C-alpha cells in the first residue's frame, strides 16, 4: 500500500494530505494538535505549506491517520525534491526567446516558465515555428539544431488535403 500511495501523492505537499485527512475525520486542526501534543500554529504552518514537517511530527501524524510509519516524511522529502527540481529548472534560463507570441496562443506568453516548460516550448516551436525561430529556440536553450528533434511531439496530427 505504501508504494502505491507514495507514487500517487509524489510531489504533493504533505500538508494537503493532512488537511484532507482532517476533513475526512471531521476533526479540527486544533483538535488534532491537542491529540498529538503539538502546537496548533505549528500544525497550521505545515498544512499551509509554510513549514516543513519534522520526523517526530511526521511519525505522530502517521500514527494518527493510520499511515505506515515514515509515509508522511517520505512525502515531505519527495515534495522538497520536486520544489528543488522546479527551482533548478527555473534558474537554468533567463529572459525569454525572441519568437512570435502567437506560437503560444493558448497560454499566457508572459507567464511561461521557460526553464520548467522547456520540452513544451521546443515542441511548439518545432511544430509551428519558422526556421529562424527554431534557430532562436536552439540558441536560447544552448542546443544544436539537430538536438531539437528529440523534443518533437509524437502526437502531431496531419490533415492531408
């Protein structure tokens, strides 16, 4: 059971799982905090994602909710790894490529996280961009033109007229 739950919840903040558990058991944060002998402010900060769980807190919560010991702590670790991965991807590029905004008509161009959405951006430019835009996206990500092909979407539908 533990592996299935871990895979299902991987990358989700453990506070969300705790909040869901509280709702399911119809118990307040204060009631849970009193039951596990912790400060309600600490529990609230964990649920809101402003604070990470300690091992001791995770074990108390695992016991309360009936999870395998260490389950919530593993979720915490997976969540921190995912947040770090996002941070690294975001920092991997700066600025925005000089390509037409219309290529990304379905998203807010100014809000695209170019580091995190690298595969999507390259795929879209390969699918709909000009040769100059393909060169620009390759330059932007520090790739050779022939390296872009591995990012080409496999789900392209062609209509032959």
